[in-house]
C-alpha cells in the first residue's frame, strides 16, 4: 500500500471555497455506494462519551500555524462544531479547551491536533463533561435507521458494533449512517462464541433482525516475546473497524472468522513501572506474531508547570533509541494538571481544577508542539502543577497513525493507571472518531486501521 506521509497531507489541506455544498469537507465515498451524511460540514464536533450525539456549544478553540503562532480563536457553534472549511492556508494545529461554567464541576480538558488528521467531519468524545452542558445540547446527526434483534444464537448476550451508533440497548441499535453491522454472541462469562455480519442497507427502518450467529469463532495463536497486560481484537472490513469483546488465555484468543474482504487485527500493550509499549498486527493463517521491542528506549524532557505562572510550556522533547532509523515520528503527549489552591479555591475560578490534556502531532526536531492553556488559567503556589504525564511515540509518521493515536488505540494502558500510582489520578483520553467512516477511501481506511505499528511510552509522576 502506498504510504501517505504527513507532509503530503498537510500540503493538501482543504481551505475555503465558494461552494454552497455543506458536505464539501466530507467527500462522497467513491466506492461501494455507502451514502454520505449530507448534513455534516467539514468540522470537529465536540461531543461526549456519555452522549455521543450531543454537540457541545461554546467550547473554546484556537488555530495555530507551524511556528505555534495564533491565527484564529473562537468557540464551537450551537451544534458543537468547530468549522474547518475556511482556515488560513498556513493553519497546522487545532486546540480546544473545555471547561464547564458550573463552579462545582472541576474536571476540564484540552486536546491539540494536527489539522491534517481531521480530514473529514469528525467528533471528539469528551471523557468527562458536566451534565448541565449535555442537557442543553443539540443533536449532531439524525437517526437514519433503528433495528431490533431476536437472539437465536445460543449465546447469553449479544454485542453490536457498527459505524454511527447513536444509542443501543440489549436488543436494539439506533444508527446515524448505513454501515456493516457485526453482531457477536457471547457466553455468560463474556467469552466470544459466534459472529454474524449484516449490512444495514438490507433492512428497512424498525426491522427486526434474527441473529443465528451460525459462524463459530476461531482460535488464534498469539506469539509475543513480551508479556502483555492488555490484548484487543478488532474485526476490520471496509468501512467498519469493530473492537470485539474477547479475552486472551494461554497465548490464544478467540476471534471472529474473517473472509477474503476482512482482516483480524490484534493490539497488545504492557506497562512496566513508568515504561509502556504497544503494538498492532494483522492475523495471518490463524496466527498473530508480535515483535520484541524491549530494546527501544524513549528518553523524554517533559514540560513543567510550577507554582504560579508557567502554564505556557509549548513543547515536549524526546529521543527514541532502538527503533528503525528515521528523523520523523508522530506522538501522543498526555498530562493531568491540578491548578492548586487548597483552602484558597474561592480566590479565582480557575483554582482547584483538574485539567486533562492530550496532544496528537508530528515531531519537529524531536519535539511535539503543545498548545498553551488559556491565559486566564492560574496556578496557585499550594499544589499547582502537573501531577503526572506521559509521551507515546510511534514508529511511523503518517496521518493514519496520528488518527490511531487520537482514537486512543495506543494508550490502552491508561485504563490500567499508567503514569499514576493512584488510579484516581490516571490519565484520560477523549477519543476522536470520523463521521461517516465511509467517507474515507479504502486506502485511507486501511492506513488508519490495518497497518502495523510499534509504539513506546515513558511517564513521569510528581
């Protein structure tokens, strides 16, 4: 497959034009007749994990050039959209900053992206959000189809995975776009038993689908020279990439059967003290083989936020030893910040806040750009600063890898408390997802979901 470099994608950034087509930024898919979502402009929509179809208005954002100079500042619109169709030609980074106006909600968040990775309408699912912001939100997409299911699979529970899921419960799923639909059947312990792949275009709205799940799962042999803490199986068939609920046991794992048009992708990750690694590989002949990357060494010069003032640190610098020789990498920087204040919280509305920050950018001279926090955010001398931070660097430099990082697929170990001795202080990722996925070409889809990667990380805990 042809490699799409980040530099090429940056040079092809879509800027403003005179068209009235609201779908200019989300191209009509060139294959398989998957219908586009006509109402979606090319934008980053701010939403949340708890209400993924809820657009959050009034979220601050800033656009930067390659040197980190501010070009545009504003707020997401009434639909939660940060519009990307009319940006200056030298735009490179987009950063948003979410903070609730509710003084009792103390968790804020920020993310910085290379604009090139938001190549179509996309939404970020905030990990933590105030219920008041959700209550006032506008729907991002309308429902195109709702399906219900009858379980005749022999398993005790079903899992449904499709693109554009607006909501789902035990025997029903509500969709914003037509999509392949993978239904898996599991025993009462959650182990994968059967699978069945549907095409939602074959059904009318409100249809009832009988799931027989007649295709038994297959057992993969996992060859890994490194001990893994977490293994994730993904079924990939354009335009669907579906994480499957299953568990690894004794160097084996159950997975859905993939035909000639599909692939089984497996990710592994591990944490050892303040070091982490993550890999992704495609299964071949019911086997999956991972590399020994134990000799990779990531040395990081982390930014600091000390006492009052230095909340404008704008880069993290690193050196990756042991990887294939190349000058450019893409990375994911994450930190958790406490603005401090203790008994002085009432003195300033930005005191006593926890800020979770994530950055997904390409390296420049072995460093990543970090957008500064808003100037009004203050750090109190009593406890203000970064509590823990991590840097993940991937041994690739393309847009597909940046999208993988922004979806949180190389930071599985954060859920294990990586970077914090106390799980309450673990780092958080708000994943980025495309809308609709079918707006990607098959080549873009495979670059995003199917190419192998190696990634290593290092953390620092205060």
